[in-house]
């Protein structure tokens, strides 16, 4: 709660240089990897309210705070 940068997340989309992109693509081609790319613009920052109740199960390792097995209720859109 004392962290001044809390809640201030980067909203820009930093991109790699042309050289970094070329090296990455060369390695992918050489190693015969399958390259998949997706673009979700500002999905995590939209903050749209949901008009229905959505409940989530905790991950297997649990979360700090909620009791084990306790369901979580979504307040905003989840992507």
C-alpha cells in the first residue's frame, strides 16, 4: 500500500528492434520451430464491468488470502 507505482502499469506496447526480430526469425527458421503470434489490444486494461456473476476456481497451488477451495467472484472482464 506504500508503493507509489502501484496501479500505474505500462500501457505502451514496446516493440523489438528490426535486428532482434531478424535474429528471432532466423533462429525459428533454423530450428524448424512453429511461430505463433496473437494480438490482444489492451485486453488487461479494459476494465469493463460484467453484467452477470462469474465465479472462478483457484489455481492448484492456491492463492494467498482466500481459503483453500474458496471460489473467487470476478468484478471486471477477464481475458
